[in-house]
C-alpha cells in the first residue's frame, strides 16, 4: 500500500494498524512536511519494519509524481504483487477474506480492480477518536452527485505492481501499462472519512490553498475530481468559516435520525469494531463474507454508481458543447461545427 499524508495525526495511526492487520505486507508512505505529530507516528512504525517513509519538504503538492514513485518502488524494490494507493482517510475493506486473499483470487489476465467508495458524514466532535464518532455513512439513495460535495460517488482502482505504472490524481485510474480492468465486480470497499473535525476541515482547506498558490507561482498542481469541494474548503478557511461550515455539515441530531429512517444514512460500525478488536488483541483481522441480502444491496449500489458515472459524462458533454458553441460563432468554424455534431450524437447515445 502507498500512502500520501500531511498532518493526519488524528487518523494515521488507525490507518496503519488497520491495513497491516488486513493483509498489507508493506506500507510505503510519503510524508509532505507534516508538523502535527504525524512524522513521529510514522517514525515509530518505520522502526517496526513494515512501514517505509519518504519525506518531502514543504513546497508544491505533487500528488501524481509522489504516488507514482511509490507505486513503482513497490514493483521494483519490494517485490509487490498488487499495489493499493490510499489516502489516510481511506480504509480498504475486503468483501470476504483479507486484502491478500481477495487480490490473489483475481484471474491473471486482469491487472486493474475497481472499488466502491463509501462516504461517512461528520457528527459533533466530542474530542474522542474519529472511529468512535463517525459511524453514519451515506446510502446510495442520497442525492450526492454534485461537484461541490465531498461525498460524490466514485471508484478507486487497485493495480498489479508494474515498473512503469503511472497513477492519476486520486488513484481513480492507472496509466503506463496495458492492464485489462476487471469490470462489473467490486471486491473491495473504501470506507472514507473526509471530514472529521472543524480543525481538520480548516487544515484541509488551507493546504489546498497553499497548493493553488504554488500553481499561480508557476508550479505544477493538477486539480483532481474533488477540486470544487477543496476550493470551497479553502475559501471557508480564508474567511474563518470552517467551524460554521462544519456545524452546518453536522446538522441537527433529529435530521440525522430522520435520514436514518428514510434510508439516506446507514449505521456502519465496521471500522469502529475492527479497531476495537485490534486494541484488545493486536494481530490480523478476519473479514466475513457478505450474506446474500448484503450482496443484493451491493448490486443496487453498483447500479447507482453507474448512474452517477453517466451523469458525469453528460455534464462533461454539456460543458464541451458550450465551448464548441462559442467556437461555432467565430469566422471559419467548420471544424467546430463538425465537433458539435459529434457531441450531439454522443449525448443522444448516453
């Protein structure tokens, strides 16, 4: 597993404990100028031999470059079979068997495996560990397909180790190989905890703002799928509104209870219970195979995720069509008109 971290003290230890017990053999971590104690945690785990840390000083945020470097090191120096590219707020849950077993079952001809991302919502901060508080996640029925939302439905991919693999921002796809993706099957879930406290939300926004400043200074910063959400978080941090925004995201207790009754939220204590077990008895974790009812619900979620992909394609086509329309209005616009025809046909097909 590769991990890119900066100032993740409230969650990084739980992340390491969980994945080392879930079948990960080695974690390659790039720490980007952490100053909140994250570096001390990583140093302690590095002494145990199953975590290797690369350290980057403060400066431009080069996600693609750093994650790609770790993915290639996994292949060339550490003999990895599979590589999971993770963020500190992501917990990879195998659907039966541990991570090693699930990935070993993939037929050899497939080199990319997709995963579901499950978003957990914030609740009032009582100062305790995040996993004891954040046990509510959004159901597939929740209306969350908005570019400004931190909870947009998306997939992440796991890939076979390869010396030329190139990881796209957010690990949503892999380039540099001829890997065949395995479609229609999601053996892994990513349990995602993007917003945990008001202070963490403010820090996330401020770090995004720093990356944007480096961009305008001429450094390369590539905007990933969550760019709109991060831009809003930066604005809120600049205006001193992070605590207010956090409170708005948390909402009222009666609203959460209503959302649970209406099926928009789901109680999910898997990470909480897994970390409790590790606290009581360190070692490996066992992951039960899902029941038939759980598999049926999972199939429904997969269909909803596909619909979300279709909405994004249509939105992208709309944006391109608007750009083409502006070009068509200019003199000598035959090429733009032809492209406009192609886009209109593509929209009809979707």
